[in-house]
C-alpha cells in the first residue's frame, strides 16, 4: 500500500512538472506568434506604401517604349527639317 501511495505521488509530481513546462512553452509560443503577427503587419504596411509609391518612382515598360517612340519621332522630324535646310 505504501508503494502505491508513493508511486501515485511520484506520478502526480511528474505530471505537474510536465504541465508547468508545457504551460511555459505555450506562453513563449504565444509571445512569438504575437511578435510575428506584428512583423507581418509592419511588412504589409511597407508593401502597401511601396505599391502606392511605385507609379511615381518607376516607369512601366509600355510607358517607356511609348516615350522613346515619341522622342524618336521628334528626332526624325528634326533630322528631316535639317536635311531639307541643307538641300535648299
């Protein structure tokens, strides 16, 4: 009977110790999850800011090609007028 009582006490202590460490680990895990959630929120804000500023900072490929075509057209007109001036 004494062995059974001692065995029950030992098992209860082991379960208590395991529960304590599991609770501490869960607390650390929750803190890390909250910290990661804050980082994700900050990254979302930075991405949103980047999306808002991109049109003002960079030119799309299509706009670049269109602008270059306009410049080429203007240069061709200037060259044509210079050639006509030389012939006259």
